[in-house]
C-alpha cells in the first residue's frame, strides 16, 4: 500500500483515554491501508486489553504500535507534523483540510506525522505549537461531535484516495529535516536568548517561545539548512579571533 | 446547510439491526450537515430506546426519521437512488465512489437517496436492483471492516465537502514581508556574523551569503515575524542586564 514516493505516514495518538478508542482507531486506519501507529502516554498504560476487541482484526497495528512519553519524542524523526484540531485556535499556522493534507503527505519524500489529541480535550497549545501545519476536519459548526476514531478515519480515507495517483516528487529539493533536528536548533537559540536576557518578563515566556517555534517551523528547513543555521548560532555565541 | 441547487439527500437505512447503530449513523450525518433519515423495517421496531444515547445530540434526526415497510416505498419520491455496497456485485450499473456520488447529488435538482443495507449482510440483490447507481466506499481489500455508521459518515463527509460552507476556516495569514524588510534583517545578521568572524575564508564569502539569503527567504516570513527576528538578533547582539 506504499506510494512510490512518500513513506506511509504515522498516526500519533496523544494521551488517548480509552483502550477501546485506540482499537477503533487501528481499525479505521487499516480500513484505508494505514498501519503505523504511535502512542504518547496513553492514560491507562500500554498494552491495554480493551484495545484488541475494538480493533476488529487490526490487532497487528496494535502489536506494532510504538510507545512514547512525549509528543516531541514521537515525532522526532518526522519531517512534517500535522496537528489535528477541531476548531481554529489563535495559532498562525497553515490550516489544511484532510484532502489537502493527504496531497502534501503523498508529495513529500519525508515521514509525515498525523497527530490526534485526547478524546475530549484535544491537543494542548504547546503540542499544536510543535506542528508545522494544522489539520482540521471540516464539520457542522452547529454540532461537531466527531470522535477520535472517526477523525482518524476521515484522514486515513483521504490518504487512501491519493494512493495510485502516485505523483512524482515536486522537485529534487531535500525534504524538511526531522523534527528532532529542528528542536535541537531551537533549543540552541533559546539557550542563547536566555543568556542574553531576551525572555522577559517571565509571564510572557511561554507565548514568546511558541511564537519563535512557529516562526522557525514555518520554513520546513532541510538538514543542510538546519546545520547551517546551527553554525550561524555557534558563530554568534562564540566569535572567533581572526 | 442546503446547496443552492439540490435538496439535501435522504439517508436510507434498510433493516438496520441495532438501535445503537441507527443513533451512530444519525450522529455521523449531523456532523456533516445531513439531517434527513429514513428507516426501512428496522429489526427491533421504531422508535428504539437504544438509538438516542448513541446519537450524542443528534436526537432531532431520530425524532424526524420516517419509517417505511419496504425500500421501494422509502425511495418512491427520489429521483436518483444510490445503493451502497462494499463489494462490487454482478450488477451492470454504474459504480461511483463517495466523492463522485456527492458531485452527482449536488448537481441534480431532484431528491437523491443514499441507501445503506443491514450491518452484516448488506443490501439484497433485489434492493440493489432498485438503484440507478452503486455507491462503493473504496477500502483496503485485505481488511474491509467498515461498519454502518462509518459508511454513512464517509458518504456524508463527501457530500459536505461539496458544500461551500464546509471549507475549513482559512487562517488570516499575513502575506510575506516586503523584500526590503527581509533585506534589513539579513543585513543585520550579516553585520553580526562579520563581527563574529563567521565569513571565512574570503573566497567563500559570496557563496555563503547566497546560502544564507536562500535559507532566510524560504519561509516567506511576514512583517511581524521579521520584526520578531530582528528583536532576537538585537537581543543576541546586546545582552541586557537583569
């Protein structure tokens, strides 16, 4: 079921509450040919005996699901992180519908992560901030009762529709660097800014960090570009004598 | 939620077994703006007390659902009947995927019926024969475990995509900053890097400058983002005393 170009995206469930819903999500995935699941801190631990019966035969997905402590860990090797949210938040990132996101996932050579939050609360602001793109399933604004497995299903369905259309890669551009490399660069910058007294007053620090992260996630810099920027930061931090 | 041209299609559930699934189907419909349900000979009669709790607020759809004895009665006033089947049968009718069917429903002025069979067995051959078109949700041929409400949801989702209202909210992203602003930021960075001894050896300076410019042009940062980055650079150049 792999496209000729892009690897199959990973489906990341963040702090899912019910094992049953994890099983249903696996079933929704497999119906449309997706098989790679990652779990971040599931509420009731993992493995969860409630998941299997709801998976209706998609047990292999559960057996191979990868477990992580944080979303950052779960997407460290991903080049494009999509955060699924139901409503628009005050975040300035591109927003895509499932069909648009599926096209992008298929067109990019790197590993994409499609991230879903807990059943009721959804992703936290800091988790959305990790993503380059917001993925929103457009639903009836006066109702809006899409559950976790249903959201996964719509996204998987749109992904499967693009299969077989196997688009050529847009260009020979390098894919975006894995999220972990970007995180390393951001950490380096934040350390420097902290030492320079940039983060002030303390009450605004979280918002300022999010602003910086959003701004630095926007480009989708590739591995070489991130390395260059780290060199720039190192030069600024440690001027050399000529 | 009506299109300007076509009336909203009716969702017809034929001999549904569990009230719970009727409720889930109503919920799936309402998530995507569909409200007209018809029931043909539900196994456990109608109304069914199990339906309401699963509808998660879509009770009005259940309250207004119309009851019929046969599929023929249920679709007597419909101009285009779509019979949903998971697998292609030996029937010589046009087969459409949900997106194609949604386009047809929107394009035709008459009332369309989207017909779904019982949970396990699906529609009988004589019922499929009533339809003008077969509607098939393309799923993983090696798995294929789409339940009734999920099938309704995919079809409703595709219908809603054709509605102009159903687009995700576009974020009001600011346009990229004018080139002059970007140039100002690049000049500031280059001055700092020059002072830090970054541009070395001299023979490679033009290429290095081009690399930096390419990388910093890539994001298309807007006015606010460029201003933030200039603040970052100023902070690094002039650490403040706290």
